[in-house]
């Protein structure tokens, strides 16, 4: 009888031991190497800061926004878009890498992850907004016609400039504006706005098509020139920066920088400096 009880006790002990061995201890998430879904997936902004670099895609054939120029003997991409991009990178605490691509390939490069953002005078059209996110508009190309103050009553409409010589910056959008909106005028193109202003002052031209910030800056130092009453249409609705969809943190950071650049008129300063570089 004693042996039977002892045998039963031994069997029960063995069952308990085997049962305990078959149980796995609960994983300690704080010590395991398992990735935590929320914490492990860094945002695009965090990835950029960790890498210490941000890559911008642009199409450097659109002065004064972005274009090639030889600087200190080296081919360099310059323009006011580029200066804005440099400021964004500086504010994020990272270096800037510039990729010069065909304009029609910029959105595809962004989607593929080959670039982090696009700055290339791009308009945030409804169609584009379906595939990418945009920052706020940082620059709107309002076009004006500058004339001599003495001709204020002489040139009030586009028709008044028929048969007259109108200046436009070579390679810039103003050439297209003169061609399309002033077909009765003769266009004279020069590389620098300063030379065009001088031509106007010296009566070698009768008007100059230029963007408003540029006109305002020059007219502040040239009281003999004024912005005319001539109305020119602006085809686009402004330029914004494009980023891959879903990166709201990156958009917010860029908007913070853009607010600063626009509020202190630094964007207008960048435009002026870029115009002076155009040849």
C-alpha cells in the first residue's frame, strides 16, 4: 500500500515537471530584438535627419528659378529655387544634394524614392495633388509691364504697345508672355534685368515685362520708371514644393521655413539675385 502511494506521488511529480517544461516564458518586449511597429518605422523627416542629407530634384533649365551657370570655373546649378532649397536643408540641419532631371521625370523620381522633394517652379495643380503632397505656394509670378513715368498716359493697354519695342529677359517666361500676349510688339531680349532697365531709361525700348518683386526692387531706386496700368495674364497659380504623399511632417517643416522666407521678403531677395546671374 505504501509503495502504491509512493508510486502515485512520483508519477504526479513527473507530470508537473513535464508540464512546466512545456511552457514558454512570456517574451519581454523590452529585452527582445523584435521590432516595435510604431517605434521602428521612422518618418521621412526622421530618416532624412538620420542620414544627414536631403536630395532635391529639379530641372535646371528655367531661369531665374533654376539654371546652370559657371561659377569660379565650375558648372553650377543656381537660381532662387535652389537658394530656397539650401535654406530648407540648413533649417533641417542636413546637407543638400541636387539632382538635375528632366521636368517630366521629376514626379516619377519622387515616387520611386530617388529624390526627397521637388522644387522646380512646379504648380500644385489638382491633377498633381492626387499623386503628391505640396507645401504652401512660396512664389506667384505676377507679371507687370514697366514703362517710363513720362509715358504713363501714353501706354495704358497692350494695344498701345503695338509697333513698339518691349524688353524681356532672355530665356525667361517673359519672352513667352511678350510673344503670346503682345503679338503686335517687337521683343528685345537681354540676359540681365539691369541691362533691360537701362535700355528702358535710355529709350531703346518702350516697356519691359518683368515679375512684380523684381520691378518693385528696381523702381525703388529709379523714380523715373513706373509700373503701368497694362494688364497681363498669369497662366500659373504659383509655385510650391512637392513631396511624396503621406509625409505631413516633412511638409510642415518645410512650410515653417517657407513662412520665414516669405515674411522677411527673403524670397524676393533670392529672385533679384537670381535675375542678376542670368546671362
